[in-house]
């Protein structure tokens, strides 16, 4: 199973490289073997493999499929790492493990589109502070995966307490262009490659607003204002357009391959639609500027992160097909978050814009189910009645969509990855906890089994090792 | 316009006259650790609780609030906040929490500078938070100064108790503010407390002086046990070092803040009768003084007989004092996790009402609906420890508070985000 997946991933990468080459017609005999456009492919490829699971049938359980459907007293079967079937009654193969789900709920695993686990890990000592390359306002050359510490104890808490199965690890927001993100499965590994979500697109973390202008203004250099932020962005995009043009010309006409620029590779990948932009941006007016800037240079913003004022511009977000990733109710912790309101998600949903919950926090990631419960309740109080099965999209399907992995995970459709949480009650409650968590069908957390509770290398042999956390 | 007018009216009116009110038919939670009481009655008069529970008579002439299908509880007391002292993090111009740059530390008295009109305070009030312990941050020494207990009422008089405690850092933070290391901080702490007993040991404003006469004077009620010493300590050994202080200064009234590793020494905290205002759910080794962090910490300490309040101390989310009810609910959830230790509902609710009051010796005054307490009452649309529930009305000192907050104004303005005949700025 594992090796087939790995081969498939490699084959995909190979195909991508081949098509780039076959599309080009070398004209110059002196140019030698053609170099593929450097933003395609992945030089640090995923070695993630699914752990073994057993065919599992959960019966008599409330199921939220993650795409808006709910089944009461239903059944769900998964096997060979994939969702097989769900409905009122599902035939189970002989030998399947059957779990009585009475009083319990099954949902897709939570996907946190905004995490710094691994690049700002616990313990938060300076020696492990690897999330912001705050030495230049644009660092599209840095990749979060080169910072991620796979032994962050936070991964285990996100799994066991939060039911999180997939995460996007982003660089921080000190820089206008903070670097590439990595999408990972929440499965401990010796290496970051062993956690990387096979075949997931890279993201580019961008930031507008207070942070970049504060960090670089404090160093006495551009940007020190919001207009400086956009000026530096535009100058950098203009270079990226030129860089891409050189490569396109080379692809078309051959000749000398352009000089590689690792940062420009990332930006050209964005312009080519291969790398997804996730833009930290709080204020409505700034998001509107960013959307116009994206039009100006020909790229798409996959998501705004932290957009506490998204509720002011749902129409613009919908028209741009850009998701808003938000907290349920954070507000007022800095000037640009002053206008945060707890109805943000509900107002976005009502308007038809794509919205997701997110954590940006090693504690918040442990209760995103409760966060969407608060958002749903806030909507209900102003007359927006969003059923639980629809609200769950904020926690799994919509983040998967914004990350470009919704064809593989984020909902319980047959054939998709069996990333599944069994909750010991209604997950829209303070009183509910994950009981079991499966990733690709492998049982990786079980409340009833201390052996199914990961302990990172860091915690091994130290006080508190193996405790309930 | 209407709610703003009400707010301004409330602010200008001065002390409002508290009426006699009976809340009837709701589920009543007193906040003293007892379990919720279905179909109970709460009666308040002249800003104080008269009675709460079953079989409570409604006085003639009382205004009656029908709470059928709702919950009526003691207001939430935040055990550790910066409310009224800081408009927002990252807005340093508004930051009155820190003593950095001042020649004084222990002498600093935040009650001089509280601002209850700040936006944050109004939002948290609308979410059922009625009182807060306000803690100054340590700056130039590990003493933060004299903190206060406030109410969140919509008026200009927030102080419930000024100089309610002295705040001191005795863990990793003390190494930054107390001379470079824990042992250095302990020297300074002892020197300061000795100077309080013997003012001749203190100095004026000479250069490099860490304890001035004013600081020493502020510490006198601490060594005499009239003012609690709130010690922030996370590591088990730091907690033990704090407990050891009482042997040298026998009258000290110690209170622990944080205590992430408290469960390791819970029996000793209990034996010393030291109350704890704990980090609610810290379960990560966020630094090397929290390696043994677990969400079961609060439950284990309570089981050992420690009086435990919870707080947003160490909470990286916000901090929002209104999250306390969610955290308390999560402590109940732990009772259904194998191997974990949580709290029952009554205990959990007490951690956010009477226990923080008790920690600072104010439980006779605030934090519960027991007779004689200040009438801080919240009517909820459901179980307050549920994430989905919300406050419907809030009463502080028996005065009904303005409904809503700045957040509800923004919500209503943007319920339809598209501009109409005039820009949004005209939509009031």
C-alpha cells in the first residue's frame, strides 16, 4: 500500500516534469538537455506512508460527512486507508472491527490551514524559533519544511485533544513574502519528508498590515508603512513576471537556461498557478487592495488568513473565489484586529463565500471543533441557522479546498483518505473529546489505549512522559 | 444609537440605584461549588444577593425576571487579566501594565490608572464576565506592583479593591526582571521583604537601587499578611521555593498563579493552604518550566484538596476572559477521558466564580450568589459552560448593564455588507 502510494506520487512528479519538457521544442543544439521550469516538481519529496489499519465499521453513530450531509444512527466503513461506504446500513466485510458508535459522532479529521507547529514548536526557546526569516521583507526563497521540527510535542496534542489530521505549516508574518508553506499529515516521523502530504501543492505565505511594516520600519528600512508594504510587493511581483518570462522564452526558444533564483522560483510558481497564495490580512480595505494587486500581476489568492474583517467584504471574496480563514471570535488583540466579531464565519457562510476556521495557535488547534461551535451559535443568535453538518465544512472540506487537496481528504466520500475522528459525543460541545482518530485508516489515537498516544522524542524520558495531556 | 445612548447615560449617571429583582424559573448556579439547581429563584436587593435556590420567596414589589428555560448564575470572575489597563496587545501606546522605565516596582498601584470605558472590557462584560483580577506586569524588577480587583460595570468607578495583592514573578520571567537568574531574584525578593520590615534597609532614588523606600512601604502589608502576595510560578520546584518563603516570613499570605506543574506538589500546596489561580488547560511544554504540563493539573490539585481557580494565564488565545467558561467546560470533559482528572460541573463553575475571589480573600464579597454577596448575576440562554451558550443579560452590583457591545454594533452594521443609499458610516 505504502509503496504503491509512493510510486504514484513519484510518477505524478515525473509526469509533471515530462510534460514541461515535451511542451518545449529545443531550437538550439548547443543548449543540451532541457531544464524543466524550476518551480515544478519537489526536490524534497514526501516519503509519507500510511500505517497499517484494519477494516473498521462504526455503527449506530451520527455522521457528518464534511460536505454538508448528516446521517443519524448511521454506519461508516473504511478499509485499506480509504473511506469505503457510509449510510444507514453498510455491509461489513468478514473480520472487520466493529465499533458501537451509540451516542457518538463521526466526522472527517480536522484540517488546520494555519499552524506553526514545528517551526514555532514547544518548548518556545530561541534555539527552536524558526518561523520568521525576518532579515528581509521578502523571503520567498525560504521553505517552512526546512524549519519544521518533527518532534514538536504539539503535534500529539493536536491529534489527541483536537482530532487534527492534516495541517498547513506556514512561515510567520514578519515578511511580506514569508516563504513556502508545507502541508503535512499529523503523523510523527523521523523526517519532515515523512510527514509531507503526498502531492499537495506548496503555498506561499504573504502578509499585509502591521507586522511587516513594524518589523522593517523598526529596522529603519522599507516598508515602514502600509503603502510601503504594497510598493515592495509590487516591485517584487514585477521581477517575478520578468523571471517567468525568461523561463517561458527558454522553454519556447531554447538557448541558454536562465540563471536560477530560488525565491523567484516560488513567485513564478505562483504566477503559473502551481503554488497557492495564503495571505495574512486582517482588514477589509487591505484585502481589497491585495485582490487588485493579484489581478495586476496575474495570480490568484487562495486564502486570506486571520481575516477578522472578512464579514465586511464577503461579496469581494466570493467574486475572487478566495477563502477566508478566521478564528471564531478573536478580536482586539492588536489594532488591525479591533473590529473582529464572532459572527464572521456565519456571515461569510450566508453570503456564499468560502470560509474556514484556523488556529495559528498550539492551544487553539486542540479545540477547533469548539471554535466552529461558537461561530455557529453566534450565527444562530442573529438568525443565521447553519446546521452542524454545514458548519463542519469550516473545519475540514473548505480548508482542504483552499489547500488544493479536497479531492483526497476533507470529507468522508468513498475513495477518499480515511482521515476520521470518532468523538465521544456531539463535537459542538465543551464536554466532548476525540475518542479515536484514524489517519489514512490507521488508528493513531485511542482514548482507551495509552499505547495509541504518541510521545515525541522530546518528551521521552522526561517528566510527564506518557501522561494524559 | 439606542445602545450607545444607554451606555453614555449609564456612565454619566454615577452610582446607579439598584432595585429589588427576582429571577424566577431558571436553573440556578450559585458558584460556591454546588451543583446547578433546576427551577430556582434568585433575589437581589440594594446591590446584594438576598437569597438563591429553591423555596425562595419573591418579595412584594420586586421586579421579576422570568428565566424559565434559562440559567441564572453568579457572574464570571477572571482570575488574571489586563482589563482596564491595556486597550489591546500590540497597541503599546495604551499599555499601562508594565513598570518598565520606572524607578519603582512594588509601590506601583494600578488602581490609579484603570479605564473601564475600553472596548475590550465592554465586550467581555456582554459575555458574562462581571469581575476581574487585574495584574500588573513585572518590569524593572520581578515585582509587578499592587494589583486590583475590578468590576466590569458600565460606569467610571471600576475598583472593587485597590491594592488587592502584590504581584511577583518567581520563575523564568524572574530571570529577566530579577537580576538574571532565579537565585538572584530570590536574593532581591528577600532583601525587599526585609526592607519592608526595616525601612532603614531601603533607599531613596539613588542609581541602581532596586528597592526604594516607596517599594518597601508597599511591601509592609505583604509581610504583615494584610495583603496577599501573588506569586507567578510554573515549575514544581519554583512552587516549592515559594512555599518555603512562608517559613521565613510566617505571616505571608501566599497565592500561586499559573502552577502548571502544581500537580507534582499538590499535597504540599494543599498542606500549606495556599490557593492557586491556575493556568486553565496548559498542556504543552511551552518552556522548560512547564515540562510536566497536563490538562489534568487542575483536577489533580483539586483532588488533593487545593482551592483552585482558573485563569487565562498562559493562554495564548487572546486572552479573552470570556473563554473561561469554555475552559471550565473542558475541565468537565476530562472526567470522560481515560486516565485524566477533571472536575464536576459545580467544581468547574466555582473555578471561574468563587475560587478566584477566595484566593484573594474576597469570597465574602463577590464570586457567588450566596446571601450578602454583591449582586453580580448573569442570565444565560443555556448551560454557561457550553461553548454555544451566551449571556442574555448581565447585572453588576444589582444594576442591569447595557445590552450588547461594540461587536454587536459592527455585526448589525454589516449584517448586509453592501452599501445602501448612504455609506455605512451613516448606518448607526
